[in-house]
C-alpha cells in the first residue's frame, strides 16, 4: 500500500517536472531570439540607417530609411483597408450575430485567419498586380489589409460581446434608437478592446514578409507614389540576410531589432490595455 | 443576450417583410430607418470577409488553370521541376512541406502539451498570465526575424554540434546520414516547431481551462494526485480540443514561408536524410514567383498556392469540427 502510494507520488513529481521542463524548453528560443537579435542589432543602429538610402551593391554605409517609411506607408494602407471592414464586421457579428449570414461571416473570418500569408500574396498578385501591370505599394497594402481583417473582426466581436447588456438596455430605455446606442454606448465602452485588436493586427502586418514579395516588391529609392514598388523593412531584412555582404548583415540585424522591438512593444501594450479590463481568470 | 434585446432582434429582422405588423413592434419602438440602414451598412462590410475568401478561391483556381489542365493529378506526383523545359512536377516540394511539418509537429506537440498542462493545471495563479503571455510572444516575433536568427545562430549550431552528435549516435539510420550542413530539413522542421508551439500551447490551454472544475474535484476527492487528475479527468475530456490545437498548428506549419525559406536550403530533391537541403511549397513560391517567366511556370507556382490554400482551409474546418465536438460534452463550458 505504502509503496504504491510512493510510486504515485513519484510519478506526480516526475510529471510536474516534465511540464516545467517543457515550459523552460519553450522559453529557450524566445530568450535566444530576443537576446541574440538585441546583441547583434544594437551595435549596428545608427542615425544614418534611419535617414539614408541603401548604398549601391558592394559599398558599405547607407541606410534603410526608405524601407522604414515604406513599412509605415504599407501598414497605413493596410489599416485603411482592414480597420473599417474589420471593425464594422465585428459590430455586425456582435450586435446582429444570430443570422445564418452572420455565421457564414464568422466562419469566413476564422478560415481566413488560417490561410497562409503567401497565398494571400498570390491572390493579390493575380488581382491587383496583373491588372495594374506592375508591383505597387497599393497591392502590398491591400495584401496586408486582408491579413489584418480576421484578427480585427474577431477581437472586435469578442470584446463588444463583453459590453454588459444592461448598458444597451439603459440606452434603449431612454428611447435612443439602437444604432445610436451601438455607436455611442457600445462602441465607446468597447473601444479599448477594439484598439487592442487593431494593435495586434498591426503588429502582425508590420512583420509580414511573404505577401509583400510579389505585391509591393522592393525599391532602392524613396517612395514617391502608391502605384510604384516600395521598399519595406521585412523584405529588406530578407534581402540583406541572404546576401553575402558583411555590412548588409549588420544592417539586417539592426532592422530586425527595430522590427522585433516594435512588434513586441505593440503586443505588450495591447496586453496592458486588456489587462485592467478582465483581471484574473 | 437579454430577452429585451432578443425581442428587438426579431423585430428588426421581421421589419422589412411585415412593416405594419403592428402592436409589438411599436411597443419595442425601434423600427426606425436609422436602425435598418445601420444594419445594412454593417452587414455590407461584414460580407467583405466572405467575398474575399470566395474571390481568393476563384482567383487562385483561375491563375492555376493552365497548369491544372496541362498536368492534372500527375502534377503532385512527378518530380521533375524544370522551368527551362516547361515541365513541372511538384512532388519534391509536397514532400518537403509534409516532412518538415510532421517533423515540426513531432518536436512541438509534446512540449506544447506540457506547457498547456502547466499553464492550465499546475502553475500557481500569479505566474499563469505572465508565463502564458511569454509563450504567446513566441508567436508575435516576425517570421523573417526567426529566419535571420536561423541563418546565423540555429543553422551553425546544428552544423557544429547537433548534427555531428546525431550522426555519431544514430548515424546507422538513413535519417541522420550525410554531410552536416546546418541548412536543411532539420533546421526547417526545428524552426517550424518553434513557430507553431505557441499556437498549439495556447489553444490546448484554453481547451483545458474550459473543462469544468467539477471534473477535477471529482478526481481529487477520490484521492488522485494532481497528475492523475490531469491524466484521468482533464486530458480525456480535452482530447478532441487538443487534437484541434494540433491541427491548427499543422495548418500554420504547412503555410509558413519566410523562416523556412531562409534555413531549409532550397533544393527540390527528395532525400531520406534530415541533414539534406530541401524545399517546401511555400519556399518555392517565395523564391521563384517574381522571376517566373512564362504563363505555364507562373500557373504551376500558383497551383502550389492553391493547394496550400485548399489544404489549410480543410484543416481549419476540421479543427472547428473537433472543437465543436468538445462543446457538446455534457456539462462542459465552451472552448
């Protein structure tokens, strides 16, 4: 009896240990990536990187100011596609979400979240690039916007559903039409949550590379118009990383640090926004 | 949803068809033009996701029509990929995708489930959230940053320490034969494992959290240890939910592009060795799409995309079915 109990205790300790081991193992790559990118990137950061154009092949120096600006523009474009569609879809799903059509929308958004980003790239290529007959910032922005859409839709829906019905009823009881209740009460109450969803979507879009490869392509110059190819930070990192030049590697690390830092800060900020709202579970 | 709201809901839904159906509608008092317009506007935007998905399916099928017609099914089962002669067989890339994804699952699933069990069942309350957040951060790091890390840290490490050790200890297996290069199938599978781990872990954790506490209490009351509780009460009930987490992870692994492209070596050959360079469907698209000259070439590459698109959609539907099976479990909360 006692020995059986001992064995069970031992197994318990062993299993718990294995789970803790799994957690530690999972954190190794996180620490390694963040630590290594920071260590390699921080020395390479310089003022020039932010303000200058890439140096010609083989020469050292220069910067990726155009890629930085390009990424900002692409994300801006993506937001102007993804935010209105995403937020209004989320409102629809949360406030009128019981119809068959709503189920279809929800399903589509979920499935879209799982579609590989490179497939979205091909889609936008056949739709936009082929009809415009060239790579363009516009195509890149659309691709990233499509990528953001499901995240924004579903977080908006989920967070608006957390808005207590009592608030809606209070508004309706005052004789305010439903649409104004939604706009003035529900959306306002859910705003921090929606902001969270948008930040997470932006963080994801800013780091995406695959769909940009054949939509916005790349450019060595400052962006001038939306119907021309445009440089972006992730593509720049990719190009530099697989190049044989030492100086380009240095710049790739610096760019990676910048990109990773931004993405992590956005994620942490998004988490803080929701942290106070639903503390503990 | 409150009864009042339900009433409003039904009344707006019926409003267009029975505009004068009277008393009840007027009591609820909101069939006004603004509401109807608002609903129509939001519904129009909401149709965006449906239309985009449909457009994707149509557009990608059209883009790959040429190759579908020319090669038919043999496309996925022949292995000469020769743009110069305009012959395209995608078997090596299908193989690369499948093997690298399975390898990733093999590495990631046990660890992810361990993490999920710890986060859902064992960890003291105060570290659950921060720890869960750290694991989720793994999913936030951009793919291209993983790729960069893979090129300069992971691949050299594999080449210099891991692969020689594997070859020494297990070299009699064909899996671990060949020159240790670093870049290759093993690196691809490993980096994929890192990238899908947070997906599997967080879905599995949520699924376990959704198991009602009465299950745990019943096991504990019978004198089960913490681990026995997990094994007998939690895991069996969470089984289909965990399966859905794994399927979602697989979906991510199949379509993941940049990090894999940067470390897998990019050679379309089928080799039994995990040390050998390989290529995946996604990596071939990434490498060749912009340079594809010729309609058939582009079409063949698009077909790879279409294949990925179709497979990930099927996997997503499967994952949802698995979760909904859990939802029907007696007394269970919603996952």
